[in-house]
C-alpha cells in the first residue's frame, strides 16, 4: 500500500547517536501518529500530529522529537539513542482524530547497540 | 489514562472452528474500539471497529460486540481459515488517546 511509507525499513545505530525515522503519506490525511511496538506491550503512542505544525505527546514521548512542517511528512527523531529504544516503529495516518480508522506504514525495525 | 487488557495472549483453533478474543478497558469515556490484524512482519491493518453507540457489528466472518456497562468488547471470527492466523490487537480510544491491548496470537490449524 503506497499511501503511507516509512524509511528506512531497518536501521542499526549505536547508543548516543541521533537517528531519524521518516514517514510520508500521500492521502493528505490531517492526523499522523508514531507508535512503537514491543513484545508484551502492543502498540504505544509516542507522538501525534493533528495538522502541519501541530504536534502533541502520546503515552511514551521521552527521548523522541517530532516535527511536521508539511502535511505529508512526519519524521521521528531519537536525539540520543538508547538500547531501550530498540523496537519496531510504526507511523500511521488518519483523516479522523485520535487514530481512529488509521492506516499504518510498513514499520521500521530499529536496533540500538 | 486508559488501560486495555486483552485475553488470551495465544489462541489455537482448528480450521472451521470459531475464535473469540476479549478485551476490557478501564475508561468509561472511551468511545471507539478498533481491531487490528497483524501478520508476521507486516503492518497492523484495521479489520473491524465499533463505536460506543453500537452493541454489535458484523462483516462477513468477523464480528465485534461491545458491552459498555461491563467495559468489555470481543472479536468473533467464525469458520476460521489458515489465513486468519496472525496477531490481533484491540484498542480503545478517547480524546486523542488510543490505547492498545498486548495482542493475541491466533493460530488456525488446517
């Protein structure tokens, strides 16, 4: 599904490095979300955005930064990666608030060594 | 905040049997309850959802029921097929906050 794409698909980085995960959607959806998926925790919301230049914290925002200068892009930055941030990261978009009826990207598997 | 518990964590059924996955939530203000299916290495995909003003919703072999009083909702899959094998996640939404259950790994044995 080319509507929402994430890059890279896989990333290995070292502790303390900055890393940015990209998310791009072609639907012009207003809402975009970043989740992390860890075994035993399901999906947890990191940050979300209701529109360009509007972002807000989710359940687990510490250690992450987001921006949304354009409606179609929603990058997630780990400013100083830690091993606890090893996870699979999913971006999602929706025309509805709060992630209702959301469509997910393919995911980025990030390993911090 | 909202807390969603999902049971069972694993479920194995024979092809053709029914499968039921249950979720409970804590926030009575939650008003939207989606179910996602995630195949191995793939993205979660919305398969069915229900809003708090509805008690049941069906879509072919899948159905979701909601009991607002008891604060629980369930996914029902009938006539299961091997391609139904996946991890299923429930979620509850209120006020820009979507909380997911930990997931149920469903295996359908041929």
